[in-house]
């Protein structure tokens, strides 16, 4: 127990001295801004997100503004950030919040999960960072903290599968760290900021433990990938509809590859097809 208390104190002291206190999404408890940040931060580094976050909220300062916007306008602001499907989900979530909840964000986990594109982690993150609800978050930096300090916790967290830990084995450590009440004056919100920033510090210090997570997946090569082609097609579509006759000007890939990617984008609702013409709504 003393070891856990010391762990809590050390993490919080590090945050108080070295934490990333000025990140724009940490200067607000507006659930809309928190949701925007969480969606943008998925698979994207903090430094890349900051200018997009600020630009996005200047254009769409409220969930009502986002809900009224055209998808094409949302995608234009998102262009360059990658994983454009996230922009579509965020746009759909904004509309759902306005239509189903009168523009007021739900704070209930189940209701948050019903929003388009909002998964388990994002729902919990909105609850923690917007509403300071007592929840537990596990993401890459937090995993690093608990992997690195596993010896502190006398819980069943040492069972390995193929040399990795599943989040189900990390969870007991996270619960143990917080079970005697939220170990920070600012509540669960501050505690998770502190864990994240300490984990980021460990990584910069050379601690590389992500491959010990059963949930870790190395990002595939971007150059020449369908992800790259998707981005190229979306940028072209932002200038107006395209037809098959324009395919060769867009990419050296064959017509089948381009048609397949456009078909996937159509299923996701990113583009609309009318005969042999594709456009953004």
C-alpha cells in the first residue's frame, strides 16, 4: 500500500513540475471541445493535432455549428491530418447530439457509446475530461506507466500471452492506483493527465514498452498504400465531382484499385456515387 501511495505522489509531482498544462483541450471542460480533441488525437501525435484543433474550433466553435456544416467543409479543414473517416464520424456525432439530445452532451457512458464513431475509450475520455467522472482510461502512455511500474502493484497482472499484456491485465493496476479515492486534488481528470504526461516522459527517456501490449499494432507503410490513395482522392473530390475518366490523372494505380477505394469510402458515407460520378455531400 505504501508503494502505491508513493507511486501516486511521484506521478503527481512529476505532472505538477513538468506536465503539459497548456494543451488547448486541457484549458476547457467543454465536452464538445474534448470530443474534437479525442477524435483528432486518435493515432496522431499531439504536436500535429494542436493547429488543426485550433483551426477546426475557429470554424466550428459549437456542436450546433458543426451539425449544420456540409461534410465537404469539415473534410477540407481536416485535410492533412489523416484518417479522414474520423472527420465523418465527428460530423455525424455532432448531428446526433443536436438531433437526439437537443445539443446537450450526454454524460452517461451508454449514451455516449451510441454516438457515431464513439468507442469505449472515447466515451470514457469525455466522461473523465469533460465531466470529471470517476472512470478508468487505458491508452498508450498510461500502459507504459503501468508496464514500467508493475512491481509496485500486488495484483494478478503478470500473466503473459506470447510475451504481452492485455488491457484486462493492466486494468487491475490502474484500479489499484485509484481505489482509495482519486489521488489528485483535481479529481480523475488531473490524475489521468498526470499519468499520460508521465508516460510520455518515460517514452522520451527511452522506455519503449508498447510492444508488450497485446493491443499494440505497428502502423503500416503509408507510401503507396490505400490510405495515401484515399487522401489523394478526397483532396481531388473537394474540388468537385470526379468521373472514371479522371482516374489516371489522380493516381498511377489501376482503375480497379481506385474503384475499390471509392467503394469503401461510399460505404463509410464519405462520398456519394451517382452512376459513374463520385462527389462529397
